[in-house]
């Protein structure tokens, strides 16, 4: 796996206008600069040859913002500049090499920097956290609806599916060892992380994406398992309900500068935070700056959550390349180890 170590910090950019001290005479140059600023046009995305907004390139999701708002920040949607600076200092100390912290995947990076322990340790970590590169901004949750920044309550069926998914990923205690690979999660088996990928290690592991556009299609390639979504833009209907896919059936359309992707027809074997075949996802991708895409995700499943919910992810342009993710080849010893350990446990 590539070693990506540069520390990147999100800075809110504002238009720089000339500052004139009270009582100071305004020079012609100052007046001209102010007029130029006042008439500056807002940034508009470049276009593809067929006239659509150009989203193409390699994009990185490394937001440190947690999926759900932490209890310690309850009622607080945004951090102050001072609070952001403090969390950045804490993260630099914990994961910059001064202390031997464990790897802090997913939301753990932000939560560790917020709590600021002497050293971060996690018995589930599989490596060191030194050199981790995550973007810290003013938001306290990726979830923007409901306004409390938390996922809606799970239904009874949703809780059962979420528990089963957690047990399959060893994120919750199992009643017995796995009888075979079918009882392990889709990502442990190198099948798929699911789409859209949100929560967990979505912003810290295999978190690069490539977008390719052709006339009539948009292709989203994920670094993880080289999952590829080929999305038609020709207004064709969804597949029949009898046809179910691991990552659902996606249809796209343009609304101004925003690409809207509507996905249904998930497989009963799919899993996204407790949801499965009844999941309906609407994704909105808008290139808001030369190096950023605002990626809004709305999830609806009345059999899993008591109401729809929405999250906003920032994708940042990268000069990296996406290389082959040889998951199955590298995962053989993991799978045999898990199942061999399970058989040994049964013989006790």
C-alpha cells in the first residue's frame, strides 16, 4: 500500500480585499482593487466536450469529521477557529511521531484528538497511527439531517441487522465462531464495502476514487476492491425489482451543475449500517471549487431507520494514482487464520 504522509489542513478561504485603516486616504490602486473584487464572478466548474460539469479526476475522502456528532459536542454544529487549532495540535502530537499511538481509523482519529489522551491505544488496531493524514475542519458531524448530527433511531429489524453486520465484521461479540466464510462480512471477504461508502474507515482506508465521464455515462471507480459503478444518464428506468445487485442499481441525471444519482435494488446480502434490500440512496455531487467536490448522500429505508438522513462529505482532488487492490491475494492468510482459529475454538 502506498505511504501517504503529508499533513493536510483544511483552511476556509475568503476573498482578500484591501484593508484601509480608518482615516487613511484611498489610493487609485486601492479603489481599483476594491472594484475588481466587487465585480469578481463566482467560480464555475469546467465543462466536458458535451457541455456537462467536469467532475473527472482522482478524488480523496480523508475528512476527519466524524459521521455522527460526539456527545461531547452535543448541540454544537461547528467548531470555532480556536477549537479547530487545538484539535489540529492534539492530532499532530498523537499521530505525528512524538508518541507511539495505535492506528486510529474512521471516527477514532477525530475522537482521539478531541479527547487528547497521553497516547492513543486501541486493541483492535492493526498498526501504528504515526503519519496519519486527515483533514480537520469546523464541522462536528458529516450528518447534516437530522439537525442533531446523529443517525435516526433504528427500527427493531434495523437493530437486528446492524447487530448481525457488526458480528460478521467482529465489531460485536459473536455467540460462536464463524462456521465458514459466508458468516463473515462482505468486506472481510473482499467482495465490497458497499455503495455509497460512508462511516467506518471510509475516510481512512482505501479512500481514493476516480470519476470518468463519457457521453451518456458517469463511471465511479473506488480504490477499494476496484468496485466500479457504471451509471447511465439516459433516463432509462431502474431494473425490475426482481434483479438485485451488491451495490444497487444506479441511474444518474444532471440538475444544473449537480450530478444526481438515484440507487435502488440492493441485494438482501448487501449491508450499509443495518440497511439492505430496502435501501434507497440519492447522491448529489457538485464541484464547488477546482479541488473539491461536495458529496451529499441521502439514505432512506423505513424498515431500518425511523426517518431519512443526510450526510455531506468533501472529496478533495489528488495527484495520486489508483493502483490495483489485490484484496483476495493478500486476504488468503487472514481468511484461513480466522477459520482455523474458529475450528480450534470448537475443539476446546
